[in-house]
């Protein structure tokens, strides 16, 4: 879950969807917390490091957008709250992407 979330969040961030990437990492972290299996601390640290990196990129984007646009026209970002259902959906999307990539590699 962690590896898939990080890989997919990198792809989203590369396509300028930093909010989506951050949400995906948060969902993966929630899934790890809810897991019945014992999870190593390393995975949590990895996700937190990725989230910190995304936060830096988000700040850079905001700084660039503030320099390009007047302040009064800037729209605030709306993030949906993380729920078990949204975390599950994110994991399902990750699994579908992995399956699609695997099948594309075979072709």
C-alpha cells in the first residue's frame, strides 16, 4: 500500500495535482493505521517524509501563483475530510492503476 501510494502520489504531483497526491498519502497512512497486521514504523516515516515534500511543493506553487495572480482572485483549496471509506476508495484506485500498469507491461 505504501509503495503504491508513494508512486501514485509522485505521478499526481508531477501532473500538478498536489492536493490529490497529499490526499492519497493520507489515505494510505489511514489504511496502515487500520491494518490488523503489525506495521513497521519505517512505512509511517516514509509517508510522513513524502507528505512533507508535498507540503514544500504546495508552498512553492502557492508562492508562484500569488506572484502571478492578484490576491483577491485566488480561490482557496477545498480538501475533503479523510474517512475510512475514502481511504478504501483510494486504495482501490491504487490497485486498479497497478493492475493496469502490469497488464500494459505484458503487452
